[in-house]
């Protein structure tokens, strides 16, 4: 990554800095969005910016989304880094303020834009993967709803735990966290879906999960297909009884799961029928990529 966008300016990576008094650094006051491009165009950018705007409003960080201007900035950054397609991270940090907890709104936020190559996993859409049950619980949101904030310690601790399991490392598994009450929550970087008897299930937002952009989009695609779906409180054993399982995020799209791992237990294999074009997972993946302009 040769260049990073800092407050709208292409900046050499080694020179891309913010002040140590930025409250994003001191107190985690800031938000970010991650998304990818298709044919050089950011996908679902309007939705990401809307979520970012709502979160900034809650944190007292001024933010006025400009989709057209941001798209141009992203494309310039991609060109500077020699990228045709990219993994994009857009961060809005609260900005430099006096040491101490703020009593009012912020006035000088920092905008940081990263563009890097897509992970190699995206070269094989729909490739199946493993899911590792973690002991690290999903923490509760800081407010009424989970924001995609700079408070990421829970996810980092979960990632550290994941690396302790040899089978998880071997299969490059995603980790799945439960709530303190033992209900399925979400992955370290993804939302969870499973299918049972032709119905699609996903954990309810009341579990404290992130209201993912791709999660929302998948539910809309299910509606268009006439696929029944439910949000609720589910247990690990219900996941083991599923006909299909997949994880979603904006970078990996829909990631089918065919292997469940848990500490001290024998791995559970699923017969994920991705080869069958009529599986719900396959249908949703087809529709997703069609909407992204890849079909």
C-alpha cells in the first residue's frame, strides 16, 4: 500500500499520520466501514455511508456523506496503488481534542481511506470453509445498537483465541462467538446464517450483533426469491442440525460453511450442496453477484 487518503489528500503511506490527541486514538471515538469494489465501483456504498452517518450522529461527530466525491477519491487512491479492484476501509475518527472525556460534540474529525488488494479467498466465490466455536463471548454493545466502531478489542481477543486451535488454523476457519447467555451471535468479521427445512435463519439484532450491510442485503434477496426467513435466538446445537450454513460480510460476500469445530469435540461435517444450483446458499450467492454486476 503506497498511498493512503488522509482528509481527502493522497498521502504516502509513511507520511500518513494523525495527532496523538485524536480521540479516536485516545478513546476509540470513531467509526469505519469496509467494502469492496466490483469493476472498480464501490458496492452498496450508499448503505455504508448511511450507517456511518447514523453512527457519527450518535457519537457527536460531524459527517456529511458525499457518495460521488468519495467514489472519485476511492478510484484515485486505487489508481495510485495500482489496483483494479480493492478492499476499502473508510475511517472517520473524532479528531484532535483536549485530553479528557468530551462534554460536547466534536468539530474536526479525521477521514482516513485505505485501499488494498482483495484477499485471495475472493478469487473463488462460494468456496466452503470451517467455523470454530469460541469461548470468548460476544460483548454487549456500548449503546442501544452495535456500531462499527474503533472499539475492536473483543474481536481481537476472539482472533487471538482462534489462532490457538490447530484445526482452525489448518482450515483457515472463521470464529463464531456466543452471547453471555449462550446464544449464537456472530463471527469475528462476519454475520451468521443457516438453513433448516428450506427456511433461512439468522441471529436477532437483540443478541448485540452488528447490523451488517451484507446481512441486510441477503435478507432482501431472500424476500425477492420468496425464501422464508426468521431472526431469533439460537443455540450451537441447532447450527449442528442445519442443512446449510454460511457467513457474510462485504469483502467475502457469502462464505458457505461445511465444517464445524468446537474445543475438545469431534468436528462436524455438513453436506453443503453448493454444487446443486438450487441450494439456498447457491441461489443467494448467484443473486448477490448478479446485483454486484458479476453475472
